[in-house]
C-alpha cells in the first residue's frame, strides 16, 4: 500500500527523532514470547488452532475437511503480516488487535503449520491511518517496521534455526519488508543456501521482461515448479471481469518498458491456468470495507467452521500485457446449482468497489491450499538435495 509524495522519515524528524534512533531507544525484545503471534514455544500459539474447513460442493452438500498440524515439521516458516493496524499513530504499537494483526495472521499463515514450524513476530508496522492520510516508503532501512522485522529474523536465526531450511512468507507491507530483508541479508550470501522459498504476495518482485531473475534480486529467481527451491512466488490478484485500470491500478505495474512485475500462479507454477485450492474465511464481518459474508448455499445451511472450501469454483492464470503482469481470478459460477456464485474480497470505498485494489484483501486466501502444497513439495526437495 504505497502512494507518492510523503516520507515517514521526514515526519519523524519533525519530532526530532529518526526511526533508527527511536528503534535503538525502544528495541523490541524478541526473546519475550509475547512479541510473537506464532511461535513453537508458545503454549497458546495462534497458528496451532483448529483449522477445519467446510467443503461446499456444487449440489449444496457439505463435508468437513479435518485439520492436523505437523509436530515434526522439517523446515521453518517466517511470516510477516500485511498492513492491518488501526492504531492512530504512524507506527503501530506492539499490542496485536483481534480484528487486525491476530485474525490476519490466523487466516494467512496458520495453515502452513502443516509443513513447517511457524514464526510470526509482532512488529511496529506503518498503520492504515498513516498510509491513508499520506503515504510513504514501506520498507526503508531505518524505519521501525523494517528494523523490527530484521531484529525478529536475526533472533530466530540465532536461537531457533540451527541450520534448518526456512520459507519466508509475506503479504503487502509484509512482502515489502521481506523483499528488503532478502536484498540486504540473504541474496547472494551464504544463508541463501537455507532459503527453501519466499512467498511474496501483494507487492511486486521486479524482473527484466521475459526473465525470472534480475532487478529486485540478483540470485533468487521466480519459482516455476512445485519442487524448485531457493526461489520466490510472487503474485497480485484481480478479477477477470475487473482488470487493473491502466491509469490508476496499484499492483502489477511494470516500472519501465524493459521490466515487469513477477507473476507466478500458485495453482500452476509452470504456466497456464489452474483450479484454486482456496481457504475462504467464514469468520464474519471483520472490516467494513468488504462485502457481507455470502450465503454459501441456496437455501442457506449452517456452517460452523472458520474456513470454507469451494472446489472447482475458482481458477486463475497469469495475465501479462504491456503495462501489467498479474494473477487473474475467475469465478466459475453456475446459476443453476445450489452453491454460491461469487465470493467476497473486493475493497469498497463507500458503496463503490475499488478496481484499483483488485482482490488485494484475499490474495493469500484464494491460493492458501496451493501454497501449503507447494511448501510441502519444496521441503521434500530441500531435504533431498
């Protein structure tokens, strides 16, 4: 979430304190378990909850997909959540809000516990209020959000990694911060050998046109198969019926004529379309900027699980034109069957859908099962290399 014309460092300087100086005075203690939303040592781990899903079939019948974490996962995942804080300051505090950092992390990251130990730090992110009132660089090297993420990652490496392979997972602001961390701390360095992959959704990895590596990263290519390791999965999503507006779309834009934003389809990394294995939220109304929860069946049936799956309803492909490279989602609706003909996820401003933002809010949800499956395949490839 980034707009032009504002620099957070200038804002902090106006109060007589740089972000780096502030961070030094108020450094987060990542040795405190309360500084993590998900952590294998946390007895009340947010990412170790019941993730059972109700599967809704076209004829309106239901079944339950049970959930089981992997207590002996051979690799780790390090997750950085997107812009979600409703705090009124420029940077958030370290108290995770229920409908902000907590639910976002639960819906985006918890499923990866099937394949990896999950580490998800709380960090002092740039808040929604700060971005809407002005905007700024999401990942400056001396900003609180970046310094916190680096500190958390280094604490994880020093105290828990023990040479294990790891997957980096981020969305939106989280992706911007992980890209910066990878550029500064991983790309071309010895630790890159431990990088199983990076899932970078909702902000672009830039590559030369037609290439898989270069510009953003010099040694970390885009992933083109499920068992490729040391690579990055990158995508930003729009509906097929609402493509990114040429003049104002926020995601997927090529910064120059000889470059493009990355697009790797989690449902088909090798190219082409694929059916999406989505885990759609059934938690209820979280923010006012999204549509109400749909009736999953007609007539409506009671669904008690926090996730819903709709096999065959959603598919996606990468669309690359002169201006944008993005993941295009299609709803394969059938007006004659008993299942919902649409899903929520568009961002509303008042009563109007924002075409500029596309399906940014559900980038991770619609491909969650695909991403977990890929991480499982990459973990096997990493351990067998």
